[in-house]
């Protein structure tokens, strides 16, 4: 039997202490059902609720099955997953959130799709148990990603996914600081598919994605993965400029027909148009500022994460 795991399941954890016992038990049971060597890599993303100590103890009590990678401070969900990828050894790498909204029992479903020859396997949550505003926001994000990347997938927000090792190695070779793993993986995948998966209500704790964090995630997605916003601003600028030229010609014609007295009466309209153009310029400058800020972060090449310690290096393959 090989000592090297065939499947690695990476789980980012941030303040999920109440969910961890059930998460680990169900994840271990699901992995044992795969019928091949496996490991679970739990990445603590700077938790402050006692999750760190629990993960450390879990890794010590399950040697060869569980590895705990403890980050020094919060690096963000996607950077934590990349850290887990770098620590994992499997040829197939799966990811799942720690909140138990995606049942660990579905891990086998995405791994089976990889065995069919796909490079990346996403999942689509069925009968979602989230609040309405999260469903609406998720729909907007999915639509924007499909339009900007041209990859027709339906649920980019679901982290129950699987990747082939060569795709993960390509992602780890990218140096950008801000990233969005599901979209980045599609850049290196030849065959991509989705499978339907179950979805459950959060049984303990609260979501770590506030409205502000969701908006920031959307900025990361748009500005790190595509230049579509800049192109859109360019197109809008061309249209606005064309309309302003036409509007100016209309004002000139009306002034010639009705005299200067009529033109003076439209001064407030002209002010409104001017303010509209100023607002459009600020929007364009804001978008360019987002890109410049990310370029600045990239050229500094600061590390995405800082590992405090690793507990539970694999001792051998488990079935």
C-alpha cells in the first residue's frame, strides 16, 4: 500500500469550533468510503474562538488521517485553501467549507467526477437554505462571472469542489496576492463540469461573510480575474461622449432657432449634465484605482499567508 494519499480534502476553518466535532467525524467517514488512501487537511485561518486548539488536538489524536495547518493570522478563505493545497499530497484535491452547509457525504460525488476524466469539478447547491439576499447576491455574482470569463458554470460560491493535481500545481505557481480559486482553476482546466449537491442550514455559528465582505469579494473577483470592468467603462465612455456631442448640437440648434433667451433658461440642465460626467469620471477613476492597488500588492510579492505550525504530518495511507 502506498504511503502517499490519493485524495486530499482541504477544509478552511475560521471560528467554527461548535461545528468541528461533527465536521471531522462526518468528513472522516466520507473519506473512508472512497476506497483509496486519503488525508484531511484542516487550515485554521487565524481563529479566535478556540478552533485552533481543537484542530491541533484533533491532528494529534488522528495521526496519518488529519493534518492541521495553523496560520499565524487571518489570510482569507481563498488564501487559506491555497495554503492547504501546498500542504496536501493527494493527486485529487477536494475542498469543502467548515460550516456543514455542504454535507461532507457529498465529497465522494465530486471525486467520482474527477475519476471520469474531468480536471475541475464544481457543484450546484440544490434547494439552498440561505437567506434571500444571499441567494440574490450569489445569482448576480454567478451571472457576472459567466459573462466576464465565458465559462458557463452556475454556482461559483459553492466551495464543495474537486481539482486534479496538475491544476492545483498551476494555481500554486501563480504569484498574485488576490485571487478567486474557482475562476483561477478554470484557466488551467481542459475539462470542467458540475454536479448537483445537497445544501443544509447552518446548525451553529454565524456566517463569516458580511455584506461588506461579499462586496469586497466581488471586487477581488472582477479586478483580479478579468479586465471586463475597464472595457465596460470604455464602452460607456464612448456612448456618453457620443450622446453629449449630439446633445450639444441640439442645444446649439435650439439656440439659433429660439435665440439666446431660451438657452439661458437651460443652465440648470447643463449643470446636471456636467455633474453626470463628473460622476462618470469618478467611477472610472475608482475602477482604475482598484486595479492599481492590486498591481501594487502584486509587485510587492508579500506572502499570501504565514504558517505558525503544522500538526499531524501523514504517517501512512488510511482506507
